[in-house]
C-alpha cells in the first residue's frame, strides 16, 4: 500500500488521540517498517490492518467503525491531491463515476503498480446508486467512509449501506448510496 | 526537616511524565529520521531511474532518427526506381540521394566500356551546394582510385582510401552495374570524412538491389520498344503484301477473263465497223447527189422539183435517211456497251485502299456479271434476282466485285456443259445475305474444308491460281462477312455471304 495512506493514518490518529497514542500503537505493533512512514515508499498492507486492529482494541470500537472513520476523515486529504477536473464535480453520484472513469486512471498513470479498487456500477436512479466494490484488500467500510466524506464535502446528505458484504458471508460487497 | 511527600510525589510524577514524553518524542524523531532516510533513498532510486530512462530515450530517439533517415533514403530511391523516370534520370536521382545519405561531398556517374570511360557527359558530378557540374580534376581523382580496368560487375559496394593531400579527400565509395552491350555504369562518392560508418552498407546494399532491378526493367523496356517497332514494321509489310496479293489475284482473274472480255468488246466493235462501212457507201451516195444537183444547176441555171425528186430517188435517199438513224442508234448502243465493259474493268482493276463506304450490292453483282458475261453466254442461264431493293452495305466496291467475279468463274467452271447460276438475297438480324447458287458438279466435305486454303484448287494446272477463294475470304473478313457453303455432289453449290447492313 502506498505510503500516503500510512502517513494520513498517522495524522488521523494523532489528530484524534495524540502522538503518544500513535507511539503506543507502534511500540506495541512492532512492525517491520517500525512506523517510519513516508509518502514515496510502498509498505506492506498488513501493517495498516494491524494498526487498525490495535486502535479498535484500545479505543473499544469496532474495526468496521475504525475503517469507516478513517475513510471519512481521509477523503478531504485525498481530494486535495486529486486531478483538478475532479474539483468541478458537484454531485456524489457523478463523482463516484469520475473516480472510476478518470481519477483512478490518473492514479494508475503515476503509479503503474498501484492496486486500485474497481467500482462496478449496478443501477442508478435520480437518488439511488448501487455499485459493487471490488478490491482484494477488502476495505469496504473504509470505502463507505470515503463516500460519506465526499457527500459532506459537497454538502449533500446521503445514506450509505451494504446490501451484501464479504465480512457478513456475502459473495461480494455491494454499496448502496441514497440521497436523503 | 522533612519535606512534605505530596509535592515530592508530584515532582516524581512530572519527571516520569516528562521522561515518557521525551521518550515518545525521541522515538518519533527516530521514525522521522528513518522515514526521511527512506524517502531520500527512494528519491535517489527515482533519480537514477529517470536518468537511465532519459539515456534510454535518447538512444531510442537517435536510433529512430537514424532509421527514419535510412527509410527516407530507401523510400526515395525506391520511388525513383518504380517511377517512370528515364534510365539517366533514375541514376542521377540515385546519385543525389546516396551522396546525401553517406554525407559525401561529391557524387559521380559515368560509363565505361572495356575499362575505358565513354560518353564524356557534361555535368556528371553532383554536390549538394553546386548541383550537377563538370569537375575534371575530381573525376580524374576518382578514376585513379577505382578498378575501372576490371570489366565485370562488382558484387557489392566498395570503399577505397584516397591519397589526396590537396583537398583532403579521405575515401571514395563506389559500385558498378551492367548496362547494354559491354558497358558498365559507375557510381562513386568522394568524402572528406575520416572514417566510413559501416552501418550504411546494409542500407546501400538494399538501394543497390533496387537500382539494379530498375536498370534491368528500363533496359528491358527499351528492348520491348524496339521489338514493338519491328513488329509494327512486320505488320505494315504484311498488310502491304496482302494488298499486293489481292491485286495480283485480281489481275490473275482478269487474265482468265481476258478472252471473254475481248470478245465482248469485239462484237460491238465489229458491228460498229460494219455500220461505218455502210455509212461510207451512204456518204458516197450523198456526194453523187450533190454533184448531180450542181451539174443540173450549171446546165439549166435552175432545178425544178421533179428533177430534184428524180435525183433523190436515184441516190436512194429515203432509205438512207431511215437506215442512218437505225445505224447510228445501233452504233451508240455498241459503243455504250464497250464503254460499260471498259468502265467495269477499270473499277475491277482499281487498287482499293480498303476504305469501306456505303455501296449497293446489286450494282456490285451486276458489274461482276457484266465482266463474266462471256463465260455464261452460250451454255448457261443467269438468273439474277437482285434489285435496287437489296439493302446497302459498307464495303469496297472493287474488292467485293473481285469476290463475286471469283465465285462466278468458279460456278461456270463447275457447270461445264451447261447449268443455271442464280443470285438472290435474304435479310434478317441487321444482315443481308447474298446467295450464289450453281447447278454444277458440287463438292464433297473434304473439298469444302479446303476451299479457303491458299493454293488449293480443283482446276487443272494452268487454269486456276488456287488463290481466288482464299483471297476472297481475306476480303470478306475485312468486310465482317460470314461465309457458309452448302453443296451436294452432282446437284450444285450455294455460297451464302452474310453482310452487316449499313445503317
């Protein structure tokens, strides 16, 4: 996983619980990287999952909620470094299509080996959108949080839930987004 | 004095917290340092990768540029070879392109025969700055460094070092190729560059192959052109021979008819002459009458009606008057017959130019019958059913007359001892068919099969040339006439000539 995610996770944790908590996590996790994160290096995915698991344990919240919270928080950070064209989009659904159509395409150009999730759109009405989240990393709750962060940024109220989830015995993860 | 315990505990607590804080910050600093180190290493790797990629791109660009240059050279030389440029233009084009490609200062094209330069052409040296020009000194320099005495085609391009201190030329690149005869064409390129890039040789070899194929094609084209001219001459000679043959055969037919024609002319001439003898007597009578009238007037100074009538009766003037008119009419008719025969003969023997004009088949057949009248005169009947209603065709009157004369002579020959010649026409599908039927001996299949073969004849030696029908067939072919023959032994033969109708 690209270092930017780890750097942002560090910022997220320090913003919420301080640098000592972050230090505590790293001391306990004993990760191969020793927590020396920089945006230009790629790290083992597993390190993020270990850190999320430790946060959940120590803060007494679920892994799902931790992923969700980080996703919601990190959206604005990633939005700032997204292609300028994405900044002109004012609708959640349009933005989600743009993620698939050109934002991930641009990411792929800069990082040819990056493992990028795919959205397979299933249905769309004026106020409902359904798509399948496809990624071997299985960060579907993180994705849910990102969608919330997106809606918050655009000033739209939405509800996001999964009609099917691999963590709950489903074949895949299907996200449903409803404007409210 | 003992200190109170709480402040001490608080102090210890603060110290511990401070130490803890320091430890957290120290670890953070270590992580930051390590992260920075990682980032720097990564940056170095990226920089190296970018440098290597840049170098690789530069090499690829240089390679592409070289390939593009090579392709451009090969493309232009191929276009020259495939174009309609003349041999000289194509080779000149090759000199210009190759001179630029191998970055030589001068390019040369010249021709040798048995090791000696021939065709001293003006302006046979090319340079990019000056174009084509004459450079005797440079030409001599090149000649001195090329194996011109070897009168064979070299198998590839060669390079010779040039020892030229005056102008600093370093090497000459050259090749040769076969031209017509024992001639060799030479291309040479003089350069001041220190060394030759060996990479150009495969490209030059390809261009050389193309040039050789272009030269072969052009030399072959020249040969084909020469042969075409010869062929056209042969065709013209053949056409001329054909015309002569037709005319000769016409004259041969005329020879066969000569006796009959002479007879035809002789008859009217004989009776015209006989009539003229009578006129001579009549003139004598008139002279006597004139004399008697003059004597009577001299003696009596007068001539009465009775005496005049008596003199006229004595001269038989009434009969002479009546007979003279008849004799003159007969003479005019006789002379008209001679004139017609001569006219027909003139038409018949006229050398045609095979220009087809609209003509009447009726008149053509009628003229042919007049010429051949004598052969049918005594033992045969001629039933010519053609009239002016027979459609006109495009044809040469003299030549078609020759065809009918041949058919009529053959018919008469087949009807020795008598018979009937019938001529009529039928029409259909924009064609008019002339049928010529005799009641002669007829022909078997074998004879019919050989009818139009030159020199085939059933007539005894000295009677026919054997060319009559074959020449007729050639004439009919040029008139787009289809010929069929129906014949039965002992019953006779019918020739059917199908002409396209002139619209």
